[in-house]
C-alpha cells in the first residue's frame, strides 16, 4: 500500500512536469524554476523508493533466519529475536509495528570512504558501496534506531565566517559581507523569522541555496536581506576561486558554475577536517556504531549517556581544542508528521465519542470525515455491506479518498502548499494524508483563520499552533508523502505553473488504512516493490512460487545429511569421504565430523544451501524443471543429482579442497546437450567460443540445420516505455529454441540459453565461418552454371524494415525525427530481392532505397562477375531508360528490360481492399497474354527490343481506344463481345489490340473502373489510361519479346515478371510477422540466413532431383543435414582462437555493430523522448505466462564482501 501511494505521487509529479515541459517556445525563468521544483520533488521520491528497495534487499540477504522474501508477521507465532547481540532500541522504536526491521539481526558492516578531488584538496567523505550514509533519514531511523544523529549546527555559515576571519581579506566590501555572514551564522533564526518571514526549515534551505549561487523563489526576489546574501555569495565565490585556482580549473571541466563549486570545496574541506578530532574523541568511548554523514555523524546511543546536551559539549570542546574552530554540535530528532503534532499540541479531549465501526482498522478516512461533521454520511458509508466499495475494503482492508468522494458526493480536492510557508492561509475543513505506525493514515484538520488549528485523530482532539503545523510539514521525515485535501469548500482556482484540476484528481487515488485496532495479524509494510495486492500471493493461482519449493527441497536435503539419513560415499580406497551435496568437496575419512561441520556452515540459507556456486544452482534448477515437466514427484535430492552430473562430465576431477567451483568449470553446448567441462579440458578440446558460450562441432551442425529449417526465427517480445522497449526489452528465442529442445533431452536442457543476445553471436560465428561462406559460393556457382542469371526479376519490399530500431517512418513527426539514431543515408528502408530464371533466390539484401543506382550496387556486391556477365534479360516493376543504362554498366550483356505485367492488376485491387473482383479477374486474364507464347513466331514479329527511347507514336486507332478508356464511351455490346472472345493463351499481336482490350474492360465494368486506388491515389481508369501510353505499352510488350527469345524448354519455369518476387516478399513478411523490433545488423544477418536456406532447397530440388516429390521444408531439412566440417577442418578452425594457452573469443563484427547500434538507439531515445510515461498496462496471465515470485536467486549466490557504509 505504501508502495502504491508512492507510485501515485510519482505519476502525479510526472504529469505536472510533462504539461509544463510540453509548452512550445522558449520558457521563462519562472517556468524553468517551477519545472525544477517539481522535478526535484519527483527525484527525491524516486530516490527514497530506490533506497528502500536496496535496503530491504541488503538486510534480507544477511538475515539467516528466513529466506529472502517479503517480510510477514503472523499472529500465531511471534517473530524470532535477533541472533546477534545489540544495544536495546528505544521504547518508541521497539514496537514492531513502528519498525519492521527490529525482527532482523544486526548486520555488521565495515565502511570505507572516498574523496572526490583525490590529492588536490580534501573534501567531504563519500561512502563506497552500501552504507548508512546513503540512506534517507526516514530509513536511518528504522535501521539504526539504537544510534543518535549528531550534526554541526549551521555548518556552512559558521565555518565560512571563521575561515574568512582567519584570512582577513583586504577589500572594501568585506565589512558588509562579514556582517551578512555573521547574521546568517549567529542570528539565523531571527533573520528567518523577521527578515525572510518564513518558517525555519524553509528559510534554512533557501539561505543555503542562495548563498551557493541559486535563484530565490519569485516572492523573495526583492527581499532586502536576500539581496545582501546574493552580494555576499558573489564575494565569497570570487574569493574561493582566487584561493583555489587548481580546484577552479578542475571544476571548469565538468561543472556549469565552477565558482560555486570552489566555494563549496573551501568550507567543506574545513568541515571534513573537523571530523578527525571528533572521531578521535568518540573512539575513546568504543561505540558499536559510527557512520560519517558529511557535517555530522551517527553514533551508538550507548555511549552518549542520559544527558545528550553534556555529551555534545564534550564534542564541541574536543573539536575546538584540536582545530581552533568553534562549532555547536547538537542531536537531531527525526519524527513523523503526526508525532510532531502530538508532541507540540495541547490535548483538548482524549476520549472523543466515536462509533466503534469507524475505529476499526482501515477506516481512518471515514473517521476523519466524521470528525469534520459528516457524521451520518461516514457511518452510512462504513455500514453499507453490498457495495463495490465494501467488497473492495473486505479484500484490501483500506480505503481511497476517491471512494468517499464518489459515494458521498462530497467535494474533496487536493490543496497545494506553497513553498513560501509564511503566505500559507488555510481556512476550512481538511483531510490530511500522513503516516502512522508505518501505514498511510488520514486525520482531520480544522483551520478557522486563527493561529490555533484543531487536529482530530481517532479519539483524540488536540490544538496545535499554525507555525508548528507548517514546521512539521517541512521537517518531518515523511514530508514527501504528505497531502492535504480540502473538504466541502469552494472550488480551488487553477494557478499557473501549479497542478491543474485533472492532475490533482489523481491524488484522490491515494490509499489510507491505519486504525486504532491491534494490527498484529496484518503484514508488516516493508520497503519493496510489492503492492498490497501481493499479500494474497499464496492464494493467487497466477503466481508461481517454484523457487520457494526448490529452497524447501534443498533445506530438507541438507537436513537429511545432518540427520545422517544420507551417507557420504568413500573414494580413493576409503581414504576420503565426499560430501554428497557437493560435486568434489571431500574430507579425510579419519575425521568425518569435518564433513558435517562443512554441511552445517556452508550449506546454509544465505548461500541457498549450495556453496559450490552459480553453476550447480542452475543445474539443479534445470533438474527440478525437467522433473516437473515429465510429471515426476518432487524429491529432496536435487543437490545430489546435480553434483553427480557435474562429476560425470567434469574431467579431470577438481581438487577435493575446493568449495567454489565456478571458476574452474565452463558450460559447453554439445550435440547431446549442455554439459559442464573442466576448464583445462575446454582449453585442450576443439571448441569454438562466441563471447562466453563454448560449443562443439555437433552442436554447431545441429544449430546450423535448425536455424535454416526454422527460418532464423528469434523474435523480440516487448511492452515497456522508452529505453526499455528500445533496448532493454526481453528478447526471446522462439522457433529455434523450441526446435533445439526437441533434439536436446535430459536434466540439463534448461541450461540452454534463452535470450536472443546469447544466440546471435553463436549464429554469427557459424554462418560467417569459412565453411558456410564456401557453401554459399558453391551454391551460387552451381546456379550460374545452369544459366540461372540469364534472366533476373528484381523487386523490393519495405514491410520488414519498419521494425528496425532507430529508424522513424519517412513521414514522421518532429518528435519521431528527434529519435532517429542514424542519418537517412545509413537507414535500411528496403529489402532487394533478385530471383533467377528458375526462381532461385540469388539475392536478399537490405539497403537504403530502391533506385537504379542502389540496385546496381546490390547486384555488384551480391553476384560474382561470371553471373553479371550472364545477365541478358531483367524484369522490374519500374522500368526506365536510366534504370536500363545503369544496370548495363555492371551487366555488359544486358539486352532487354521488361515491365512486370501482373503489377497493374495488383495495384487495381488496392481499390477493393486487395480482394479480387470481376473487373480484376478479367484484367488478370488479359495480362496473361503478355506471358503467352506463339510457337509459330519469333521475337522479331513484335519489333525491336524497346530500350526506353524512340517508341513508335500512337496510331489513330490507338488514340481512339485511349479516349474510350478516358470517357468509357465504347459500346457495351462491343465491349462484352471483345471480352468473351479473350484468349489468354495467345499473346497480343499489336499495341492497338492491347489498348482496345483496356477500353473494353473499362466499359464493361464502369462502376469499378471509377473506384479510387488508395496506394497511387488515382482512379482505376486513370491507371489503365497510363498503362496504354506508347512507352508504357512498349515496356509491357518486352515481356512477349523476352519469352520468344528463350528456348522453349526454359519457358515453363520462367517467372511471370516480378510475380515470383512478390511471392517471396509474402514469405519474408510471414517470417518477420512476429518480429516487433530488430537492429540493422540483425536484419542483415537474418536475411543472409534466409537466402542461404532458399538456395539450398532450390539447388537440391532443381539440380539433384529425387524420385519422390518433396516439399521445400523437407528438402531443406534433409539437404542441410550433412556435416559442414570434418574433424580436421573443425580443429583447424578452432585453433584460430588459441592464443598463449587460452581460448580467445571469436571476432564478431556483426555483434560489435549491433552493440554500437544499440547504444545509438538508446542515446537518441533518452534524448528525444518526452517526460510523459506511458500508462501501466495490466498484463493478462495465462498458464504459460505465470508470474514467478519467490525468494530463489537464480543468478547465483552473491559473494559477501566488506564494503563501505
């Protein structure tokens, strides 16, 4: 519930920032300041939540009394006391409902600190690693409740005044500057109260900000004392830069205001110096805890004694004696907002009469409304049993403000508290959202225009001064979660640069549940990412907790060994006893007690009962998964079985004194499945290494074949905002992974990589090997030997390029243009496909455009010189003389270019949503005449090959028929007669016959001919009118000339124009249909694999014919089954990676390109994306997408190291 409220507040801040940032034009200073304020609040809240999550993870990792999972407190059994001894916490912190960390053991942590400027100048000490210093004060009060927070009061001004007094600057402004510094150092409270006229906490922060070069709030721009502080700031910054020129030069490299940095470093160097004598003084008292916090520190409460004031005087004296600087050390008290009100207020009535129903746990919002005078409404709301809100409360045990607003029709509006608290003027009735007992809570507040405000909570009625309430608003540790709601008052007017009505409405979704009943049965609200709905995780069948079952089985297995139900087995003639739970750990049989001591000390909860490391843990998880999929019963023998498997495959065996075996073994992918090998065996065996994946020749051959058969289907499944959808979205191997699992069986099958980022390097290594490259060259050479390049059909498709990351659409908005990771020249917009005389897929290559120059470049890069010389005929869908001449520069024997005859019918079908109609069926029969052959005639009967110039002009008859296309004036009877006599098996013998047939089909189908084709955005009759032009008709007639130039034996397999390319495009689109996002390099690699598969199946079916008709998939599966490498070739290829006794990683240029593309896309996505986050999408669960939620760390056991904190 606390986490849900934090998410609501973050989204509220994000909405406000997005609206203010989306304003066009240059933003004013006030707008920039407002955005900065809201962004600062959002950042603080996010940091607070991140700290909470890190804190819980760190403490649970060291809690040996329970698995690492959400903390729960059950009513049936009290929580266990901590194992380690520690000073008793205060009575206030001892309440387990107030401090969820008290049930955890004390975690000792050794801390080291670093200084940012190194030897240049001493500065503040920053902790490295996890530390108490990095936690917000609210979390410090929980995890370090037995310590006291000591702080140097007003450190900046106090130290700077004394520093400058010692320096004695000779400047005319020094006197005025010193007086300003003295007022800030010695009379700060009076200055804030009388000159700034604001509350102390806000005034302190404002003075520090202004003095360090920041801008004051707008309402303080003309304040006289603020102007003095700004002048003093300029003087001090100038002086600091003069005193520290090396620091100024260093800060100028990466800081926008190096003078402010110099000023900070000047006084913080003295601040850090004061910590040395302070620490020396404290070390004499031998405290259990000391942590540095810049201008203060935390120390164990046990050494401070009962009189904190006297203890602080001793610290002051120790610092002044050693350094000469006078400071005032004080103990800071960190309380929640409600606690501050209870401590400072006056109790008017301690037992207000309230109905018992409103005092029940979770009803704090109705109770607060009751205190504000809505007695009947609040009671009726709580007693309503059969409403949506009641059912919600019964399930969740909390309410929301929106529920009360909707059910009671009471105006509840969030109120924004101004940063200038002195100007805050509240008058009316309010609900105040705060924290009580570590749970979101709601209290009633009544402000009647006087300086005394009334607060009612549960049965208490107290009176609190206005200034105390506002002070608590800015100083309490839960101030980031405080929200004020006006009840029943006038509508709040919208103020520029403040949240609008829609944004404020989101805050009504906040949840509150604290009550006065005992809450021992409710779960402790801890710091984590879980929502309160997950409290019912055990009852939710969409939640999978298999990891917890594995941990329980491991615990039982360890217990069986300690109970001696599982015996260690002897080796080496009974001289050694091997731990049955470890692969190799052994002990001398003369001292078996050492073995059981090893089991007790190392097979424990923090190590997840598996001290051998990550690799055995992954193997036993794989064994468990295999058992479950095969329907076997759960057995507590996972450690034994995994250890046995490792012993069987790791040869030679490791030393018996080794616990952690990860560094000595490697996972190797073999033809029989994944196996763990000894590192020495890996270095000696012929293996390839792609990144950190080792694989054998059998696995390489199996992966090669399965990739071809499955069309390289590795898809991306992504659903997340911004950089997560672009870069960090989960990649999931689809068809290849499933196919491999049909070939690889056994307990280790789950060790196969499941992420495409692990498969692409292996695929690149295999498909760019010399064996595969030679295969491609041989296949292409074989096709050319059968005159496959004699006639080419060339076309391009674009759909598979739409999913390429970093490439916005051509027609893109300005927002999308900013996200472009590449320039237009380097983007992949088209995939060129080139098919041969018998439909062999000669080329399949991604490029920037589909113009003539790009086509020539693709052909020159993809076809050998022998194939280019063989080209005589080309079919395209956009012929021109320029296109023809460009191709002739690389194809010296090119004679003819023809226009695809089928493309016209496809374009006309755009008008009918790509469905065939009576009109398009007739048109297709008519266009078949361009592919028909008259065996009695040769190509000369239709004239010379048309090359794009000097086309014969239209005759009078042709002009007449063209006009009939335009005005649909051919007689209906004549048109029907002509269409009935249409013979698609004979070619057109004259251009006039072709134009006449077009006029006939337009006349017979007048209504359809008047439709608009969306692609070209023209009427169908207009398309046919263009097709009947002189030069266009000649390009069509080149199809007839082409077919009559070929031997009759070639005609049956000769494709009709680019129809075979369109068929291939449909196939390509089906391959990429499930690919939502892909990088440029991955697209190129996938096209290369697909083209290889098409060539293998084509050549095998065409040139190595079988007696039985086989489908393309079966031909490919059987033709790709032969081994690419013999033993000598594989060993020679693997030896290329050997260097100085080590197996180096294979050079993977495509993977390097993919990494650079990924970085470019990520950088542009962060730069170009607005601040608005997409709304959270509720994921619908199925049995195959259950949510895994357990305490098992699958990535291995984190090694515990001493870190700074």
